[in-house]
């Protein structure tokens, strides 16, 4: 026999359930992705589990509800197809992406021809397009066709514990004419604000980090090997870069450790408040630090349309050691384009040839 109190309780529960919009109930579901056809229904939930599968000639696109948690529970491969890409894209606000040490494999050897995005086989670019805020962590990316991550987050984003491994591209192949087969394999291409990239590693054949524009960016505790080092630029016209912290990174066997490159013909751009703190560079093949306003040529005729100021080496010592044939510091400014006093008191260089300077600003704490 059902008592009146029990009937009242059942009735109240029904009222509560009826009061919750069906859309909210749906959002609380868990979606599972085991093939590309599962994506449309899974992204209606705020918990998503991704199992291992292969994607062929289309973007694995996660357009997510706010506050979604994504768990990568298996490895994702991409079929060998020549097309524009990207291979993977994720967007949304306050997203938590847990890679759980699983891998995205871009199938690079199929595409690599020593030319990257400069020609040859059409390559999906970028491999991983990140347009989310929140956290993206503990993920491995191997053998990207060309550029790896493109980051343009809408609000604060922390990327951590990422392993990028394109080291297989160091070898030549039948299409690369004696050059490393991997090319233009930038680790992180960044045009954004309010970004932290930390405790990650990049093995590649191009920039470990390239900041093209943006502000309030921290790159800390990362390792870079085999490529072109940590770069700001190239900076083109009407771009602003400010409040950048490059701290506690280890750069080994790169063309250079730290670089700022601005287009010789660029106008209306500024680069300011760049702080290098506690970085270590070893085995550098061409330069230790390269600040050059003549891009795309190196140490050519510099332009004057990008104003550089407050480029500082401060805090813990930055230690830069170059190969015997390399140049520790090359500073090539357009006349009047590098302004103010730069504090280089926490910079120590060793090895190599005499430093190069043209139109240098006032530098304190280090003798060029």
C-alpha cells in the first residue's frame, strides 16, 4: 500500500524532473566517439570519450558545448590523403581535454618531400587547430604532414604535457633531394592572447614556437630539439606582440635558440615587453640569439616598419652555447627601429664567432 507521504514524494520528483529542460538533461549525457559518424551526436553532451579509430580525408571537428570534458581513450590516425586539412579541430569555452598519453598520428611520411608547405604534395595544414579555452593536456602528436598546432584560443588556455615528435622527418627520402624529408613542421604557431604552453617537448624541423601576433603569452618549461628554436615572428604589417615570457626552456641542436624575425617590408607593427628568463641553449648550429629585421633574408637590409622595444634577458641566467662556426648574438635592426634600453644582465654566451650588430639599441648588462 502506498502512503500519502510516498505519493507526495513521487509527485515532487516528477515536478523537479519536468522543470529541468530536456536540453540540459541531454547536455549531462556522456557521448562516445568510435568513428567520425559518432561526432554529431556526441558533441551534444558535456562528457565525451574518444576511442581509437582512423579518420580519412575530413576534419575530425569537435565543436563543443561550454564546460565539456573530453577524454582521449585511444590513438587517432589519419588516412593518407592529399588535401588542405586541418586534420583535427577543437573549439569551445572552458573545455577540459585529457589526452591520457594517447597519440594523434598525422601519417607524415606519406606527405614528406622536403618542401613542406612551399610546394610538392598538398599537405593538410595545420594538423591540430586549437580554438578553445580551458586546458588541453597530456597528448602526443607524431609525424605531422607540416605545421602541427595552430592556436587561437577565445579566452585563457593552458596547453601542457604535449609531446610533438617529428624526428622521423630528419631523414631523407626518395622525394626530398637529399634534404630532411620533414619541412615546415612548426610545433606551435600562435596568434592569440592569454595562453600558457608548459612542460611540453618538440622534436621537429622548424620553429618550436612561432608567435605571429598576440599578448600575455607564457612559454615555460619546454624542450625543443632539432629545429629552428623559439621564435617571435615572422612579424608582418599591422601586428602587435607584447608581454611575452619565455622562461625555463631547454633548446638543443637547433639552428638557433631564440629568435625575433620581422619582415623587411612590414609597417605599422610593434614588438615590446619580451622577457627571456632562465633558458638554456646548447649545440646551436648557426646562432645563439638572432634578432633580425630583414626577413626573409638573414642579416640582409633591415626594414624600419616594426618597432622593437623592451627585449630583456632578466631573472635567472639565460645560458647560450653555440657551435664553433656559429654566432652567439646577431642583432640586425633597421635604423631607429630598436628603441629604448634593453636589460641583458641575465645573459651568458659561449663559443662561436664574434657577435654581429647593426643599429643596436642601448643594451645594459651585456657587451655586444
